């Protein structure tokens, strides 16, 4: 079986088929606000593997950033296809969430039906939103009217010019920390809970009531070395959880220092933070959360990809060959087609799932 998919529909079909083959019950939450380009349902599919009353739960989410789902989905389908769910310890269960942002996957974008970056949406929208003062200064410098190699290059040149004046930290913070003022811009976190956030929180509340220990992995792509996993922990370097994570996965765990310069943007509204807060309100289980990125291309290529994504979203109805070409380029940035990249994803993911379940059963 080939685990990777070329589209959301194909990915969902593979996931549902492997669940059916293994007699796993799928709970499908259909997005009432949108359909796929071919008119199909956009769903957040939820599957529980293992004993219903298990107190230790491994929660897997993918596709928080839409098109990045293709990779996380492949790791889940592989795990199920290899029947790893039959090897769970008695007190352990796995909760799989297939495509937090199906809309973004179906439309080849990182954001949802309202251009919300879901990984900036998991905060309290009744409180005053965090300010991102540099975003407003940077946005017009990197904005493009036409999309082609020259305009994209110019945009990145302007980014570096801004960085040389304001500092690289402030430039990266401006574009990646999240912003709550410009609904059509990059990194928009929304001004209310998205459909995906509401559904995910409800799922977590109903399924994890009895959980005492929860480990959560949110799969992403785009940061790190080509084809290799890059672990981002929210726990402080040197803390007990941080040490535990380093032991479980026996790999370099990073705090939010994702760039070589040791820069730590203060991300707002992260999904894993939102889940932690919700679990804490629920039954106060012990929680270990990590984001696992699979590296694709260099920083400039990925900054360019954010600009491409934003332009493509603003021009969703433009059917020109230029738009089609740029969409393919964008997908490649987050989901490389090279067989070696994909083989590396699968072999690392296989090990990561094993290590996680080993860690959880001994926790
Ligand atoms: Zn991502």
C-alpha cells in the first residue's frame, strides 16, 4: 500500500478504508461551512484505538496547517495498516484525529475556510488579542500583486531589508507569531473560535475525561532538515517533561528555538497549548505535548511559501495556468514529492510511534 495521497479526497478514502479493514469505528465531524472543490464533505475523522477506559492516551493530530496533512495522514495510515493498534498495552489507547483542517488540505492552503491559521486560533478570543506591532509594518513590504519568480524574490529581499533594520528576531516574529488585525493576511489567528477548534475541544472533552496521562503529537512540515523530524517542545529546557521527552524519543528536542540563530518567536494561540489548557480544566491529567515538524526547504523558500499561500488564497477563483503552476510549487514546499523524502518520513514516523507508546506504557 502507498500511504501518501495526492489530494484530501484520496487521503480521506485511504484513512477510512484502513479503519474499515480493521473494524475501527470512525466518528466523522463534517464541516458545515464548506465542501471540497469537487463538492465532497470536508471532515474531521476521529478514531479511538484500544480500551475505552484506558487511562493513558496517545493523541495524534495532523493537518492543523491544511496541506501539511498529507504527511501526518501517511504516518497514521501506515501505523494502522501495519496493525500497530493491536499491540497496545492494556492501559493505553490511541486517539487519531485525521485532518484538523480538511479545508486547507482540500484547497492546498495552510489556512482554513476563513483564512485562519488554526495554529494561532487556540486562545481566549474574549480577552484582548496579543499585539503584533511589526506585522503591520512588514505586510506591505512583502505583499505581491502578481505572482512570479521576480515578485517573490523582491518580496523576500524586502523581508531581509526589514530584518537588517529591525533585527531578524522582529522580522520573523512579525510574520510567524500570529496576528489578529488583518483577516486576509498571513498568520491571521481569527477573532473567534474556528469550527475546527470547537470540534477538537469537544472531542478531547468527551474522549479524554478519564485520562490520567496524555501525550500529544501534532504533525507539521516545513521546519528542520530535509526529510528529518524536528521536535518542538513547549516545556522549558531542563524541566522534568523536557528531559522525559528527550528520553522517550532519544533525539534532540528543541524548545521554541527553531532557527539557527536561537530565535524563539512567541507564538500565540498554538493548538497544543489550547489542548493543554482544556485538559487542565477537565481532569488535570499529566500532559506531554510536542509538535513534530518534518523538514522540507530552507528558511527563504518557506517564507516565500507563506507569501505564495496568501496570494493563492486571495485569488482562489483565478483559474489561470500561472495559478495552477504556483499551487504545485507551494504544495512541493510543504510536501516534497521526492521518494527519498517520503521514505524517510515513514521510517522515522514508525519509530516515533513505537517510542511514544513505549514511553506512555512506562510513564
Ligand atoms: Zn505547520
